[in-house]
């Protein structure tokens, strides 16, 4: 058998820079967590429970109709022209801008696929990418895979989930020659929403330094407490330099369909289409048609889903804040919370805020969470919960988390 050696790109994506802090690369940490002892009734809080929150009925209806019609198993690489034509006005209303369905809209193999295609189309080896200090766990890994370097911008989130950014930190990123800004909004993992002042500050910075931007807005329809939500791509000068990623996999619980969409300048959409053609040819043909009625007159449905998630958020934040020493910001959007364990009994008795060790301990007690290191060095001492869950199982998970953090 021939000797196999992992390619330099895959080795880079392991993020070995985390070894001095954690003793292993990010990939090795993830693998060791996967091998940790578990229980028969493990409660998985790393993603939403699509049985607790079902997809809209239109998704399966449109999917089955596409199968029966059997006309677009093979669509253009950028997606069905008919689906893009139907989706463009609704995406335009969501984002507050005009969209040409032929040149500025592309259907992707999930929002994750859209992220990979956008980064691959926009980031050459050697470029510096600016991320917030806590950011979606795949951003830095994909960037490393592409040969780019990451620069983290400190973000500040208040107890109500509002994020602010300091001008001085942006200037430091400019000194590092950052060429692309990548962020999730609402933020994954914290659920934070950027204040208007900070969103406008980021936009001015990107425009003034002739940068590009990728904004993952997967949760932009799930915002709580009537918080203002600012679409970065609609701010002055941003439309011609921003790719905005959207999709139904989270708010609408449609992860299993593996379909998303991206809106951006035509030349970048063209480049993303080329990446998709190389990687997967297209988003899954029949799944594309689940977007026929996505966001189509669903205001009542969305309001009900938002209220349901806000109620679960409030329950969870109260339960977590009742654990001695645990601090948590109430998310302004999304279905994530990102508690800080630094002052808990567990941290003081173990002499460590090692979130990987905590993740192993929680799994042994029947709860699977996302440890903070996955979201950047600034995530140390934190863990992420996706609270789009069955209420009873989430309450049981809280009991188990409290047992571990209080050493009872």
C-alpha cells in the first residue's frame, strides 16, 4: 500500500497554534472529545433539535414536488434559475437591497458550503483575514486550509447581547494588512448582535481600506427583544464588496436539506460558481426547490418561532446564572449562549479554565457541548449551548451541567 501523507493544507487546518495552550492541535482536541466516555441518554447541545422545532411544511412539499417533476436534478452550477428568480425578491426584502437573480444570487450546498466557496473565491494564500475574537469555528480552519493568516479583533458583548468594536483594534488589524473581514451576525457562538455604531464603524473601516467582507447572516431572522439589526452589506459602499450568506438551516430547522444562498457582487458570484463546480457541481438539485417558498408570507410563523426561542433563552439564561460563578450574556439573537466558567467552583477546584477538559467531564455526565477553544483563543474558559431544544431535555441538561460545575 502506498504511503499516504496529509497535504500541507489539511495539516494547516488542524490549527497546531493551539498546542501551547491546550497541549494539542484543534483537530486532536476534537478527536479526543469524540472518544470521551458517554452515556446512553447523551443530550447533544452542539446543534438544534429538529424534532423539537420542525421545518416549515412547505419544505417537504416543495422537495417532494421537485422529485415528482424530475426536471432539475441537474441545475446550472449557481442553482436553478427559476428558484433564484422566486427567491431574489424575498432575499432583497430581507437584506434591504436590490438583487439581480441572474448575476448576484447563488445557491450553495448549505451555508457552510457558501462560506467555503466565498473564502476560496476571495482569499489568496498569504492574505490576512480579520475575524472577531470569538467567531464561527470553521472560519479560521478554512482560512488556514487556504493558506491565509488570521487576525482576531477584540469584540465586547454586554449582558444584553449587544456587541461593540473599538476603532483602535481595527487600526491594529489594518497594520497587520488585513484584506478581508469575516464575521457572523448574529454572532456564533455568543448570539450577540452588533450595535448600529459598531456596524457602521466596521463598514467605514472596510470601505476606507478597500477591503472585502463576508457576513454570515444565518440567524438574521431570529432576533429578540426588538433589537435593531443592521445588515452590513447595505451600509454605504458595502454592497459592491460584501458577500452575504443566508439560508434556512437554523431558524427554519432545515439543516438536513443542505441548501443555502449567497448574495454578492457579480464578479465574486461568478468566482464562487467556479468553486462550486469544482467541489460539488451544484447544490443538491431537488433540495434547491425547498427555497421556492422560503420566507414567503411566513410572518406569523416566524413571530411564533421567535417567541418560542426567546422563552427558552430566558429559561436557560436564568438557570445558568443560578449556577455559582457562571456568567453569561443573554443573546440578542440566534439560538446560542456562551457561558464563562472562569469563576465557577469547578474552575477553582481544578485550577483551570480549560474548556476542553470541561467538555470531556460534561460528556461523561451525559451532556455534549461545544468547548470555547473551537471559536478562537478568546473562547477559552467558555462553552457554547444551542438552546433550540426540547424544553424538558434542556432542563435535564442544565441539572447535569450544574452538577459538574458545582462538583456535586
